[in-house]
C-alpha cells in the first residue's frame, strides 16, 4: 500500500462542538477530504486504573496514508483530551471516483 492509500480515521472528541471544530480544521488544512461527526455516545473505558463512563462525540475522517501523521498531530494539538482515540483503517474497497476524490482533496497543494 502506497502513500496514496485511502484511510478512514476514527477520532474521539469531548463534545460534538469540539469534533466539528477539529473536523473543520482538518478539511480546511487538506489533512482530510471529508469529516463526518457522529452523534454523541457513551464511552466506557479504563483510564489510570479506574473504570470510566462518559459522554463524548467522535468523527470519521477520510484521508490518505501520506497525510495520516500530520492529521494525527493536528488532532492531538486541537483536542482537549490527553489521549484522543486516533485509529486509522485502510479502505480495502469503495467507489473508485470517491477514492480518487479523497486523494485529490488531501493532496499537498505545494506539490
């Protein structure tokens, strides 16, 4: 898989507003072609030895492998979380035109 491999990145945020703010920045900076903010949900997890349960939001960002490190760094910089979930999954298939669009929208404009 090359640098232009399309990825779907799952990211958590404290609130829907935070998810929208981060998502908008990622698209504006061409780190993601598109971000879908998901409805608030409940997260159950272990943190620092304690079982936790809290409300949070998440979003899905469509990007390429070449942009993943920059996307993750930007999420960490913008997130209120100490450790936001950032999980990249390869797109093993999909509509060819859509996949091509993701590559165009996340291309480095300087290149």
